[in-house]
C-alpha cells in the first residue's frame, strides 16, 4: 500500500513536534514522539547512545541550562521503506541561552504503531564544517592518526594534524623534546625518526577509552606493539587527544619512559 499523503503529513508533524515539546519542557510527553524502546544516538556530542524514553528524559533534565532554548527543524525529507517504516532526514538549528547557535542533522526511523507514527531510532549529527567536508569525531581522528603512524605515512600525518597543532610529551628521557608546535614541526620530527631506524609500530591495542565532558576530547589508555631488529616490543601510554574541525588540535602523550628506553636499547 505504501505511504499516503496523510502519512507524510503525520510524519512531518511528528518531527516538528519534538522542538515544541522539548522547548516547552513537556518531557513527560516524549512518548507522543518516540517508541518506548527508542534508540537515541548522541555519541557525537559525548553522551553515547540512549535507549528508551526515560533515558532521553533523564539526559535532558541532567543537561539543565545546557539545553537549547529553541530547536528549529527544517528540510524534512521522507523516504518510504515499506507501509510501516520510513526514513526521515531533517536539519536542525539549536539556539542556546547565550545566543550562540549550532546546526545538526537528524537521521530518524519512523515506525507506524497502533497509536500513530513514532520515532524508533534517531541519530543526531553536528555540522561544523562547510561544503560537506567531513566532521570527524575524536575516536575517528585517533584511528586515522594510528593508521598514519603504522603506515609511516607523512601525508597521512599532515592530514590528521591541524596547522597549529601542539603535541606534548609530559614525560621524556634525556635528548627528547617535550613539546612540538605546529603541523610541520610535529611531522618533521616523526618523519626523521622513521628515517633513523626507530622501532616499527605494527598496531595499537585500546585498553580503555574515556569520553570527557568536552565531546572533542578523549583519554585513551593504549599499547603500541611492533618490532625492532632485536624482536617484538609493547609500549604502553596514555593519550589525551583534543580534535578541532576533524583534526588533532592538541595531544598530551604520556609515554612510559622506562619501557621506551628499554625498547630503544634493544636496537643493534
């Protein structure tokens, strides 16, 4: 049978009502918008994935004055999946109490229920870069950084570091600088190490990944593993990584100095 004109009107109203109810603080009416088991993905904002109407309500209450004072939805596009399901993409503009604003994309799954159309899945993605350029989160940037190091890709490093990036080593052994400023200084130092027969990384193991109150910053407990002429090695470290516009803006790289010195001592 497919979607009729009234279905499309009802789905559009459903998406629009979200802003009206939330801005009015009528969080007890979220069941009019979402299925009871809704999946609400706000990972890109550092809040993970919420499951169920109660979890969405509690998250909004916990955010308090950090909530927008106005949510404005536009550019709603509905794509039929079958007569009970539709994909919905919309743009959102959020205005905060201090007058600042942000843009997001809503990717929804609308499901026909006995009580009418409800949103059963929503992913909220922030838009921060113009002309469709990729806005990568900290975890994605971390993975790109690792791939560039393992592949010893100079161009990969240049892509992943911002022009004015800072890379710091709070713990160092004698002869190693503790701070590098700017993409070219960082990449030049790493490239010189690759030419100088430093240990070759083969990969990374993530031991723990911690999100912070700032979605752009993560803390990673990890191990780098690889080989030297003398054999295999494992180097533990903790990285505090901050991204800006899809690139590394700042790194604090807490290397295990004793472990690094032992690996370097294996050479030759």
